[in-house]
């Protein structure tokens, strides 16, 4: 089977995996031992927080529930480029995202698909001024980070909430 992603995308994925703030247990060894042997599409998303880190932008995916904007990294893209493109396609927002991902995890997005590496990047936008232009079948909305919003990978909401809490603590004056 021919590789899906070129050497630049694979190198970027490896670098981002090494630089991610949080890496799901076993993700790096899985990527090196399974994904590198049989490439599959990479996935990337963007966690867009309000400036106070109390809200996050999600899209209402038809069968995955409320999820951060994201999707498949296309051939010729790095994961970061794919995340930015998916954010624009799904919400209309063109934003700069952090250089390093906040989270790296192995995920399957449907029962009939093999797992792949997902890299989650992050940024900040104001819900009051961010003009959303979502895809017709995936409404975009802001939700409370700490609420029990339904998402396909339930543990991801806890990781997102923990990151937001750390960012809020960093903002507090000593």
C-alpha cells in the first residue's frame, strides 16, 4: 500500500507528537510501531477557547455529537495545516493556532475505521466577535467547558476541561 502522507507530514506528526503537552498512554509507541508500518489518514482538531477559558467552540457532528472542529489531514498537509483548514471549513474562522498540540491520542472515529493519530491544537477567540459560518449539517456553538457536553470520546471532554483550568490558573495574578 502506498503511503498516504509524504515525509514532511510524517516528520511534522512525529515532531508534534513529541511536543504535545499531553500524550495519551501508548500513543507514541503505537504511532511508531503500527501507524508507520501501515499508514492511515491522520486526524487533527482545534480547541477554540473563549479568552477566559470557560467556553469552547464545538460543532454538532451528525453522529459524533459535540466535538471540536477537525477532521482528516489531507495528503500534502501537515497535521497543523489540516487542523487550521478544518477549523475554517467547519466554522468559518481563520485563526492562528498554537505551534505545538495540546493533546495527542489514538482514535477511531467510526466502528468500521481503524484507529489513527489525532493531534489537538488550541487557540482563543471571543464568542462575542467570532463570526461563525458553520457547515450546513454541523452547527457550531459555544459550550461551557465544565459542563457535561456529549462527545464521541467521553474522556476527551475531561482532558479539555483540565487544560482550560490550567490556562485559567495561569491568568490569575499571584
